[in-house]
C-alpha cells in the first residue's frame, strides 16, 4: 500500500455474492456483516487518516468458525485482515477493500490460569488488563502494559509485539509469551513455542510476535505472569532543559540502574496532560522524567536513593518521590493519558514510533523541534525513554488542505532520523500501513526480498493482510527515488 494514499497496490477479483453465500453457511446470521452502515465502524483502526470499507466483516465465535472462514477465503482468493480491539496506531487492521475483516473480539475467554506455573492461557480477544485482573487474587499480573491496556487485546499485542511503560525491566510482549496457537490462511492449526523453557528448531514463536497478521491468525496465547512487587515508588524529576533530561536517562542506565519504568515528556505533552488528569506535573518544566522502582521495601529505598543522586547530578530543577500508592498511580495516569489529552488539543494527530539509542534522545528532541518549525505543525513528545522508544504526537487538521501530507512528511523525517541515529522505524506499534514505505529506509532490497520469501512460506497467495508490513520491491525503488529527489531539491535543509 502507498503511505501517501492508503490505497492498496494489489487488487483482488472476488465474487462478493458467492463469498456471502459461502460464509453464511458457516457463521450464525448475526456473525456476518454486509451492509455499509454495519461495516462502517470497521473501516480503520487507531490510524484514522486512512479508511476503507471491506467487502464483508466476519465475527466468528470460536476457533472452528474462524477456520471455516479462512478456508472459504483461501478457496475464493479473498484477502483477510484480522482485527482485535482496533487500538493499533499503524494501520495494521485497516481493511482491504476487496477482502474480509475477521474480528476476533468474541474469542474472549481466559481458558486457564495456573498460579503455580505462573501462566494464563487466553483467547486473542481477551483485554490486556483483564489478564492482570484475573491474576490479581494470586498476587500475579501480566507485565506488558500499553497505554491502551484497558481496551487493547492480547491477540493484537502479540501481532504488534506491544510494549508499555514497564517494559524496560519486564520486557515486551515477545518476552512474556510462551506459546501461540494460530491458523494458516488454509485454516490449518499451527503452534509456536510451548510451556517448556526452550523448543527445538527455529524460534518461530519470536517470528509470530510482531508479525502483524501477515503469517497466521492467532487463536490462543499462553502468557507468562509476574509476581506483584511488594512496593513500587515513582521519582518525578523536572528539568529546565530537554537536553539535560535526555542526558539524565543515559546516565541512569549508565549507572547500572534498570528502573521498572523510565518515561519522558516534553513541555507540550505536560501542558496537554496536566489540565486533563491533574497528575501533579510541573507546568514550568521543559521536560519531566518518571522513574519507577519496584521490589522489596529495602530494594526500592536503595534504588530510589541511587536514582535520585544521578538525577540531581544531571541538573534536575525539582525532584519528588511518590509517598503512597494513590500518588504513584496519579503520576502514571498522566503519562498513560498523554494520547487522549493531546487529542483534546487538535482535530487529528499522528503518533510516531521510532526507536533510537538513548544517547541520542536530546539530539532527537532538538531535531524534532526544528522539524516542527519546518512543517508548521505542533508536536508533543512522550518517550519510553529507558529503551529509546519515541512517541512524537504530530498535530494537524485533516480538514485543512495539505496538512495530512505535511504531517506524514514530518513523521517520515523523524523515522529517517531514527535510522540514521542507529535505531529503527518502529518500537512497538508495528509497520502496518503507515510505515510500509519507510521499510526501504532501514532495509536493503535484498533484505526486503528475504522478508517476501518468508511471507510466502506461510502465505504463498499473499491473502493475509496484504499490502502491510513489507513494501513491494517496485515501491521501494519509487520511494528511494522520491526521497533522493526531495533531498536534491532542498540542499539547505537538515
């Protein structure tokens, strides 16, 4: 797909009437949507800039129905796009206009919770937070905590390899999943990983994490549960200079401290969040850091002391430590509400997702400020600072001619800078539709060709989520030529 238009490169010829007839034979009447009004809520995910109506929407209620849908779509050569809660931000669940959206929202059972093994077996439609709620009576929780955890589903988390504010210490989704059961486009059952510590052969479990619905449709996941710490406290530090805040992040990690969470917000993000949540943030700061420590009371006290010393040395203008659990949650509530808070300030925004080495955080923030002036668009910055995962929120108005295009170009510049700094174009949101052309910025033609061969090994017909994740080689050449022409026409621009 083209990131400029959101339109698919590849079109499919599908007999809609036959498809409807075949799907109605395997699904309850209420589980197949065919009218435009019914399908309209499925026309996009969290990337609202690009919308397409699918041919149909299927809502299977169990694995057997999902298998039947896939077999029919494969037989009729109809594209399939899996959909969870649609909280994804890269267009991974944007429908294909010639295909079927398969919503897995009804597969929402917690099949088994084993407190002794510290595992839970869940269907893909189970909400992220629901796993922790079910595990709470046993003193356990599910560690990856995206900001959308109240709504996002585990299946979608696996598809995008989702992160969260506590993933610096506890890992991304891939580090907390033991087994994935899925279905091929032909409807065959496949299993990746196991309950064992290791498995023979290639690490296909890691491959399926972050595969964005391109290789298989997830039907069941076994996740790892983590014991709740006895105590957690947050240090909130204010800085009068974004470079000092960025350098403080590198200093904390350089001192051998791995906080449970290490987040950064700039002044625009602070000013968006504070009136919305009343988190207690310093409105005079140019940037703030949120640094959490968890463990036993003795461990937390020792680590808080070490972190505070590093932060003071880095030039913080104000340091506070949460005094109780309510205050700790309030500090985090501000960070987790950053996206909706910015949404109150602007008709539309793009949330980017590059990742860079921590040592370049300050440099990147300054570069984003320059790009904001270049494109005439505001940008608020929130960071998973501990692992260098950026979330610049580029504000625009889609009703104003040219603003979406400027916002997309602004975002592309940020991601290109991420690659030049030694990073990557995505940390946890996936490539999807939004960044598919930017794959050519990070990977060579030979590498992208290898990705296509891997895709073909699972889905030779290219029916699972076509046009996402991996650009065609022709598109790569077009993108490279276009960017080279743009750079040549503006030699004075950074």
